[in-house]
C-alpha cells in the first residue's frame, strides 16, 4: 500500500495535543485522522454534507472500525491519509484508510458504515451514491460545468447565491438579484446530485471588456478546484466572444484566489454591499 494508490489524500501535521506520555501519537487519534480524511473524501466528491445527505434521505453511521498499527507518528510529522471505498454492500459501505509518513505506512484503518434513515434504521445504499462512489474511484470528474442563460440556470444559481451572499454574508436580498442577470452568461458547477456547488456570471462592462461577477462557491467546497473551474470557464467564454480583458470586483479576502489566475489589483479598497472589495483586471 502506497500513498499514490489513493485518489483522495488528506495531509495534516501532528499536533502537540495528539501525542501521549510515550511521545508518540495516542492510538485513538488514528481513528480521528481517518475520520478527517472521510470528510475530505465527501468534499472531493463535491457533496456538501447537509444538503447532500438530506437529498439522499439518510446518513452513514459507523458499524465497525478496525485499526492496525505498524509504526508510530510523532509530534511535527507530516502525514498523508489516503482514503478509498473498497466495497459496496446492500446497506453498507466499507472504506480503507492508509496513514503514511512519506512512503512509510504507519497505520491502516478499516471503517464499515451503514446507511440509515432518520430513525437510524438501515436502508439500501441509494443508487445515486453508488454511482458517484464508482465514478470517483475510477478517476472521473465529480462536477459538471453548465454554461447558459438565466432561463437555463437561474434556479440553480439563485439558490446558491442566496445561501452564500444573503444568508452567509448578509447582502440584502433585494440587491443580490439584479437587472443584469437576464442578460448575463452564467456558469454553474453541478455535482452528481444535481446541486449547484459553484457559480458566476459574465457581462460586457465596455466594448472588449468582460466583467465577471457573482462568484459563489458552497461553503464546504471552498479551497477545492470548483471556484477555479467556474472562473476558468467564464474567462474562456470571454475570450471566445473576442474580449481583450476581464475585470471583476473581488472581495478582499479572495484577492489571492484571483491573483493566482492572473488578475492584478488596481486602485483602493472600497465598500460594496457592506463588504470590502478591490477591482482586479486581467488582459488576455
């Protein structure tokens, strides 16, 4: 077993609180490491927890956990935790985790989950979830990028934008949806359950200048590739229609995200809808 055997790998550093009197990681923390990796597994499958499991009509509950120890981790070690689904039963799923320091296998964890309803009664694993697990382990892309008009994508985009901008960031609902939406090109990243996990829009700011806006990513998907995939799709659409540059109003905390895509800040920070923004521009 090697780290590269796993599509999903989560990296962490051993903290002081996880080390016992023997100056090695306390044995129970390896289960916690595997559980953290499971959380990242669902994230890489583009499945925000509450919405996704609510749609599927149940949740996964641990039935069995088996840990096998080969060597010990110490404070400051950088560990890679690989996690994969190795078996699908009728009502159960079996996962296997490998915990590595470099290429050295320190520990394996086997987790058996049972899919159960709100009354915690076992239920057959939904076919949608089975298909997504199979696709993920086969290396397939877990989000689909859809590009189109507000008529095509408005319901998906609106739900996510209301969740991010209105509920989370406190932007007034009456200014979030505006007169530009019906004339914009919209891009929505959709997961295997048909839920929007990222969105953005494109409008003409001036002749030859594309304005990108309303970039939103579901909270649990931030830091993944979803935001960049949406941004790249919007920039590609701008290039295809002949625009020479793109401009956007970036929330200050997201400035580095846009900088990594080549956008350069200009001017001073300003307030927009009660949030600090800065204008950023990219010449194609």
